[in-house]
């Protein structure tokens, strides 16, 4: 029967006649190239392969991926990780999966069960630049700084050292390149361990009976709101070890100035003027430490003087810190570890000692300032003041550029000097006045002042230090 029909089909005109006898399926099987599956997409003869590959590439980029870290998995996507469809290589594989069939092969397919279309394997590639950018940002977030062993003198306990880590971007990238490509793929993160500079064994060798240097500052005449911050910051410093050759970071040790970490609102310097802010008083702790460090022969890695002379430390022996932008970093140049002892020996006094060795000699500090720089009077017109109000908010001070000299006199009489610079900007005299006040009624400009700046409340204030906050 079939042979008779087949003969009739050829008699009616070959493939077209067969399509008439056997219906639309026959026409598709006889005339079209066979279908294939690419990803989750079926490619038929009327489908544009490149448009299909665009859709597949989009879904590949949306696949979830997980990066395995010791504390848990980091969720991301193939697109963020730089894993993408290699469209050109996949297109070549697609074309190979769709061979041109002979007429005889097509006729035979009329009498066979239609097979499942072949699945074209996807080809992938990794955008290395995008992957490195993503892993670099991830590495900064997953970085752990090694922690030195230290004595918690306030809690009467020893704190063990802790190994830090850095993300090994190269090894992690290779794991991504060689890893799985299915949805919910998992890649192992590789880390480089960072060893601490001071271990428990080295901690035991610190001789706390030997005082390298010390310095005290007074805060009894400062606002009482600063006291909790001074006490809290000193507590974070107390018992910290600086290993031989190690660099100490104030911001790393004291950390963010937040309420959760024990800091409260107290006056800070904002655009040359005092305003309430979290952590006011921390700079006094940094300055006391810096002065002790200079008198102990430590080396300066990073330090910035205050924008104005402080009332608690001599010119050249102060240091400002702004978390996280401005840090105080010091290097221990000695072959033995040093311990910080920061405490309040009496009410209104902060003392910082460096313990662990005797001083190399007598160290003296001298400060030489250039000609003072004049300051201005700043008048702020405020709408909420009572008519006729004139309120002097801040005394002005001249600015200084100066050089500190640290002179070490050794036991044998030899001397060694080193220098560093400090810059103190002029501090404006500040008046708040009500609207309508005649500025001529203000007192004469004080000695050292030149010029008057007038602004309305809310106007931006020009200044070299922008909106930096100095606690």
C-alpha cells in the first residue's frame, strides 16, 4: 500500500505531492532543516539563530552563582562574575548540528517516529576584566586584617592573635574559568593568609616595667561631653602591641566612631567652626599618643596636624584623625615589641605610655614657626535670632606653618636630629548676628585679623578643608 502511495507521490510531483498526501508534517520534514535545541530554546527553520543566541546569552547571565567563603556563600550572578555565552563558538556548534539532508533521507523520515531534536552544547567564555573588577571589590569586602596578640588591661585578659587574609584573585579567577556552568553554580574562593606581627609568645616577652616614653594632656577645662569619648578611645588603645618594624594604625585600632562602639556627641571642628559630632575628643587621644611616640623615637608613616592649634598639645606634637579618611600611622623602629598603655591617671588627665624597652637617649622636641598668617572675621546673619542680637561664637587665631625638630642625645653624647612639618590654618573669629544688625556696631577687628566675611545662614563656607570633621 505504502509503495503504491509513494509511487503516486512521485508521479504527482515529488516532494510537493508527498506533502499533499501526508499533510503539513510531511512538508516540514521534507523541506526544512531539522530542529535543534539551544539552551532552553528550540531553533526551527523560521528562527533567526543570532536572535535566539541573544536570548540564550541573557538567560546565561541571569544564572545564580555562589562563591564559597569560610563564613558562608556569597551570592552573585554569571553576568556580575564575567561568565558569559560564547555566541560565536555556540553558533558554529549549532550549524554543525543542523546537517543538510538528502531527498531520500527526508522521504524516509515520513515513515519514522519524529526524533527528539539534538541539543547543542553551549560554549562559554569569561570576561577577565569584568571578573577581576568584581573579585577585586569582593576581596576588599572580605579582607581581614591580622590582629596582634595583646593584653586587655581593662579586662585583665590576654587576647590571642588572629590570622588575617587577602582574596587570591588569580586563583579564584582560575576556579571560575574551570568551574561549572549550570544555574546555582558554586566556586571556591582562595585566600592568602596574613600572619599577625605579634603572637602570644612574643607578647610574653614585653617587659612592662621599662618605659620608653610617655606624655600627658589635660582635658579638665574641655566640655565634659568629650570625657566618654576620650575614655573609650583610650580603652581601645590600652594593651595594644606594636611588633618590631610593624606599622600601627589609629583608625584600625580605635575603629569607627559610632554609638554602638561607645562614642557620644561632643564638639568637633567642621569648616573651621565647632559643632556637635560623634567622637569629639578622640583627636586628643591621638595627639597624646603621637606626642609620646615622637618622644619615644617612633617613625611617622602618616600624620596630619590639626587645622588649628590645639589647647592640649604643643605645636607640632598634635595629630588629627578623621575616620576613615585621615589616619595616624606610626612604625616601631626597634627590634623589640612595644605595648601601649593609655589610661586616665587622675580626673581630667590622659596619659599614654610606650612600654617594653628603655629610651635610646634623651629626646627633645623643638618647634619653629614661620610668620603668623592673619585670620578673618566671619559674620553669619541668622534669621532665628532675636532682633539686635550679636553673639560672638568663636575667638580667632592666626595660622602657622612650622617645623618640628626631634633631637636625640645618646648616652655617649652623640646627637641625632630629624624634622617634620605641621600646618595650622587661620581660625576665623565667628559672630552670629540677627537680621538688620548694623555690622558697624560690632567691636573693632582684633589684632591679627584682616577682612570680614558675611554670609547668610545656610550659605556654603569656602575653605581649604572642605567639610572635614576633626574630633
